[in-house]
């Protein structure tokens, strides 16, 4: 009735963990039944995301026909982080002279960290209340926002936003699994 459609299950590892590690999850069985029960000619795709593909139940991840395509999205590299600054800085008056310094301080972070960094820097600028237009974000705002986000007290924030802590390995990125009913 709602074709074509895409069913998005974000962080599917929360309901589809390997049954050997956790008790059986009735929601997992519902998901598997729905994926298997759709008519072959239905125009419905399932998009599953996870940061922990290694935890997924083999009945979901390894069974032929359930996942037609798996993509790995790595953490943003230097050029990507620079582009993310530009993207998340749209609508702001960016006066950042040393963008390379920002890029170097953000090695190993996720795109969501970069978004929060720009939001925090813009908020700091806006709180200064100079002018009626778009906030002017300067190196000072960026450094203050980075200092706050990367501070030792911000361990929870760094973990939630995907920043790598010193002495640890960066998370590999996000896995995207796509299942469709069209057989491929």
C-alpha cells in the first residue's frame, strides 16, 4: 500500500545482536519475519545502520538474500573534515584564518562531532551578540569550542560524538546494510 518505500532501522545492532551474546530478542524475530515476509515483487527496501557490524546476528547479516549490499563509511579524512566545516558553516560568517589547525585538532572524529563543533562555535559567537546578521565565527570561537569538546571533563560528549580519545584506536566508521526485495 505504501510502495515504494524504505524502512530505516538505525543502530540495528541494538535489536539484532548475535543470540549467543544476549538473550533472544522478540523484536529481532519480528524484523526478520517482516524482511522475509514481503512479496518478491514489493517495492520496499530495508536500510539498516550500525556502528558495530561485528555484533550482528548471523541470521540477519550472513544469510544470503537478507542483505544485498553492505557499505562501510570511514571516518572523515582531513579533506572531508575541511569540507564538513564549510557545509556546517553555511549561513554563518566564517572568519577562520587557520582552518588547517582545526582540521589537525579533529583527527579521528565523526561528521556529527564536526557538526556539533560548528554549532558550539556559532553559539559562542551569537552569545557575544554583535550585529543582527549571521554569527561571525572566528578562530577564537573555534578554538574555544574545540577546547570545550575535547576537554577531559567532556569524555561523555566525545564518546557520544565519536571523537577518538588519546591512546585509543578510532572507530572504523558506520556500516550501512541494504536489503531490497528485487533480488539484488
